[in-house]
C-alpha cells in the first residue's frame, strides 16, 4: 500500500508539472525567450506622449515588439499582450503618433471605412469620418526610412533613447 501511495503522489506531481508547463507555453505562444527593453522617445528633445513604437525584426525567426509611450515619452516593449520584452536580435524601428481631427468625431481609420463601404457594394463616404494623421515626421513611420536600428542583446536594453528630429 505504501508503494502505491508513493507512485500515486509521484504521478500527480508529474501531471501537475506537465500541466503547468503547458499553460506557461500557451500564454507565450511560440515566442522565444525575450529580454526587457525600455526607453524614451523624444522629438527635438521633448518627450513624445502617445507614440507607438514598433520594433520590426530584420532576421528570422521574425518576432516583433511594440509599445506606446506615456506622458514622459517612456515605453516598455511587449512581444504580445502577455509577453513583455523583445526577442534578442536586430530590429528596424518605426515610430508614429496618430491623432484625429479636433472636431470630436469618432476615431475611425478612413481606409477601413472605405474598404467596408466598397465591400458592401456602396461607395466610399466623403464626409462624416474623421481621418487620422501621423503628427511625427513621416520618415519615422516606415522602419526602412526611419534610420533607427537597434540590436537587442540577451540581457536586454534599459534607458534606450530614441531621438527624433523634425529637421
């Protein structure tokens, strides 16, 4: 009886270990080990609030990372909603800050409305939709033209400065 009890306890332990490992993997998806990456975004020396920072991988496997800056221009990258940090490797970086017009209209991307209208057999609306626009210099909206390249080492990056210029 003692031997069966020990085997049962061992079996429960192994099953618990397998289940907990499976849950851990599921929340990460197929994202490899990440490293913490944080820093600030400034435009002409001033912090940029509400900017979207996207790290676009240059190699394979291709796992990107993203963040939105706070009022002090600070960001911390995430590889997904549940995974913090970025996979070590080389990245091209894009930075945008999208805003709508000041009329208080609903936030809608004009291209999405146009595509939906055309798909339903109608024509694209010409009024009533507030378009979004990028208020940062356009070159930073494309990772290939931004001129920002970052290599994330296995230990991560703290206090990364992304300095944008309106010139």
